[in-house]
C-alpha cells in the first residue's frame, strides 16, 4: 500500500486519529511490512544478501556469476 494511501487510511478511517497517531500507525505498518519482506527473503535460498559497503565482495560475486554463466551449456 502506498504511503499516501496508508496515511489516508490511518487518518480518516482509523476512528479519527490525530496526526501523531496516524504517523505512528503508518510507521508500524511499514515496520511490519519490512519484517514480512525479510522473512520472505530469508526463506528464499535464491536470494543472497551482499554488504553494500564492501565493493570487493560485490565484485567477487559478479565474477562468480560470470564464471557460472560461461560454464553453462548453451
């Protein structure tokens, strides 16, 4: 759900929440959403997390992908 849609829902349909309550409800919604995503990603063995701040790990992973694709039969 887009942020604006969730904000409108929290603001208008949540029993007349004030701005602070709507903001907290929106934050909670997205924390739960992120947690569900991480649970799903951890369960999918095809997904490999790489550190964003270590270029050498990323470069090694790319080299591995290139090597694997070169070894695959056409």
